[in-house]
C-alpha cells in the first residue's frame, strides 16, 4: 500500500503484511518487526468494525495459513511479543508509550491471526503452526512445543500484573480478548468439548498457580467498570520535552507502514453507547464465564469454577480450607453494588446466578443485606419485560428468585421493604407497595404471559415454586397483589373447564369415528390440574400460616368465592379445599351477620376481627411448601452453548463469521 494510504481496502496489498504472510522466514531479530508493529489506529471497538478488518485481510490470512508451515512466521511473531512483555510492567510505571504501543499492536495481530487459525482447522493442526521451525516443512523442535502454554501464561500474567492505566487499557483488553479467542474452538464444534489443548494448558502446568489471581482480577475488572480512555490516548503526540526524537522515529515508521490508519477514526467522537460502556469489564466478565464453564478434566475439577465457588469477603477472617488452593478474598460490598447496577445484561445475571448457586459465602452475605431491593428490583424488571428478553435471561432471573425464596428470612424481609412509584410497572399505578407484593405481581404476570405465549412447563414450575416458597410468609399483601393471585386462579379455572369440555367432545367423537387421530387432552388436563393444585396449596399455605396478616387476600377470596365451588368435590382437590372452604364459609357468615351494602373499609374491618376470632385448630395442617432449585445432571449442555452465544452476540472486540459457527444455530443464539 502507498505511504499516504489509510484505506482498509488497501490492507491486502500492504507490503509488511504480505511479507509476514509470504514464503520468506523472518528472524525474531529482524528490524522488520519494529516496522510491522509501529502502526497507529484506534483498536476496533465492536464486531462490525472487526468484520470490515477481517474481510479486508482475507487474502493475507489465507497466504499465512499456506506458508506458515514452512516459514514459522506466526511463531516468530509470538516470540517477539513474548520478549517485549517481559518489561511491560516497568514500561507502564515509567509511562513508556512506545514499548506498550508496539506490544499492544503485536498482541492485536496475534489475536486476529489466531482467530483465523482456530476457525479454519482442528486444534491439533493449529498446534503444529505454533511449533513449525523455519525451512522444515513438517518438523519441529522440542524447545518450541510449549509456545502455546508460554503465550497463555504470558497473557494471564499481563492481565493480573499490569496496572490499569490509560496507556495500558488497550493491551489489557486485548489480552482478555485473546484468551477468549484461544478458547473459542468450542464455537466450531457441535458437541461440548471435554478435552482440548487450551483446556489442558489452563488447568495444568504453568497456568494453574495463577487461577485465583486471574479470577479475582476479572471480577475486579467487572466491579470497577472502567471506561475506555478517550480516543487517541495511546497514540503518540508531539512532545516538547525531549520526546520529539522518539516520536519522530515512531511516527516515521508508522508512516512507512500505514500512516495513521484509522478504523473508527483517531480522535473521532465515539457513539453515545460507547461512552457509557466498559469494554474491559464486559470482556472480562465473558472470559470469567467461559473459564467457569469449562468442563472438568478427567483427573481434576475445573480450578476456575473452584475459585468462583470458594472466594470470601475481605472482612472474613476465617481460615481458608486447605483442600482448595484457589480460594481468595474480594470486597463483597463492591461486588454486590456492581451486580445490582449491571443486571440489564445476560452476563451479569448469569454471574449472579452462579454466585448464589455455587458460592455459599456470597449467598449468605447477600441474604443478610438490608437493601435487597437494589438486587431484587432489577431482577423483577427482567421478568416484567419478558417480551424483550431472550428465554435464557428470563430463566436465569427466575432461578435467582427461586434460590432467594429458599430462605425464610428473605421471604419475611421482602414484605417489610416499602417501594415508592414503580414507574416501569405499567398495568397499574403503584405509588406504594412492598417488595414482596411486587415480586408476587411480577411472577404472576410471568405465569400469565407463559400461559398465553410460550407455554413452557419448566417456566411455570419455577414460578409456582417461588410463590410456594414465599406463601407461608406472605404479609400485608397489597390489594392488587391479592386480586392477581385470585385472578390467576380464575384464569386457570377457565382453562380447566375449556380443556375438560374439549376432552369430553373428543371422547364423544372417538365413539363415532375410529379413523381420526385425537389430540391428547388427558395430558393437557393433567398439566392444568397440577398447576391448579399448586395454586390452591399456595393460597392454603397463606391462610394457614398468616391469615391474620392478609385481610386483602381474604377479601379477594370472598369476592370470587364462586370460583372455588366446582373444586370442592373434585377428587384431586378435595383435601386442599377443606381449609379454603372453611375460611370462605366462616367469613361469609360474619359478613351476613353484619348486614347488606357494606363498604370496602367495613368488610376489611370485619375480616380483621374475624381473623382473630377464627380458631386456628380448625384449619388442617399440611406439609410446609418448600422447593429447592436443583441443577440438571449435565448443566454444561445448557450453560456452555449459552455462554458462547453471549460471547458471539457481544458487540465488544470480537467477530466470528456466522457460517463457521457449529455450537448453536444463529436464530437460537
């Protein structure tokens, strides 16, 4: 490409890239590397920009794949990068822009090339490209066999050791992204990878001792949400204090390569959403999720998952168990705040799920917080906007609620937290409502949405399980929440009658025709009766354990008493209907004695007085409703495709050709 050209379309003709990918071997000590690595541009900030770059360099990459077995130039580039990273930490402390600039550029090239190799060939073949030595087409030397491991270790040490400054932000982000690229071989396999070269190196050998520090650093990157530095921060600017010569040399080399090649434009104003985002935090969280969901090795459990399962609060002074060498401490308050603020993203919700489910220290801490509304309300917003969320995000949010409702203290405390003006809840103006009542409203709304749209039994089951866990602790239910509980039962009742009628008509039809296949209404009826039974148990649990705390529910029950008539003698519901029938009869009698045309306030007053007078021993005791979330036997079959779909769909720093992806279909990602 010409000295003054800065067009992406010219990259395929760039003389330095052509030499790198050509048939000539380049020594690690060749001045060529200084020239190649002295380009200046704003690193691509999203997958769209990287797609443009990838399309412009197809011919260069193809040439490198063909020639690298004879030249070993990929290995030489990696060795050049490794040699320069040895002084990165001191370069950051000394503000050595030139050194960090070239190291970043080397890593960016490695990441781009690595992605091409991973997407185009099996891991075993790719490994040979790391081990080929110059002029020997199919041989390699023993001392180069661990180049992959050395690169992986170098990237990990770069992430955990290099201080995060404006001038190091880019290389820190690139190191995290390159590790994601290293692990992306999973994207190109339909089956879950249980063994791979990158897995082996990350779970054994030289990388293993850095496990806890890597997990801790990635978590802190997520917690801090550091914004990308202003454009041009890492680009050399004319200095007046002796830096002029250095700048002149660097800019001269850059001009020889691709001038100031701009992708997105050096100094250009970023889009508003980019100004607010933290690509390092986003990419660090994605890498953390990928590492945590690697399958266990045959001889050892996943150390990154072990680290996530066992880390403790910085204020916890108890000793670490000797059985877990990967434990560490982190500031739980900062982590909690970040999780509360970031729940709009799938990634943050998945991290919250993992921590609540797998780390008992985090779960205990969160359940003891006195500001649980900061965490629960964002989760409820996810469920409320179910139409706008993917199904996996909704499931994670729902399971988080189920895990939280396993705790009786949580179920009590949420009714003591009063919220004001819930603006995102549009069905009704909620000027004041308890967190518990809001949770009930949103879960019931999710059930109703599922009944009319997705009809997913799994979602139904988890929603009802969360309500059941809370039911014995229902306190001072908002009148609207009480109405919605009974309205849901009304909807289920109508659905039951409809399915029953269809089943009856189907049975009549089968008597007159033997040839026509009939729908399985019996199965539909069985499912709807299971849900009705569950709703009756939830209502019964509340009446048995906290009737005197919930006059609004008794009011709603009396107002719709006719709904329950058909279930009194039904064999599937007869036992559970005894208490509900007793409550309806008892309070109906007291209302009749009080006379006709009673105001709402007077009815509620009578209910409150009656709740004190109702003998508790007349209500039959049933086993306590308690449901515990249990992860499926092979959770990786769900979580690994889910995590990689998040990586694939992330707008930060990575791009893969959808035609190459094998792990999941594009419309399901």
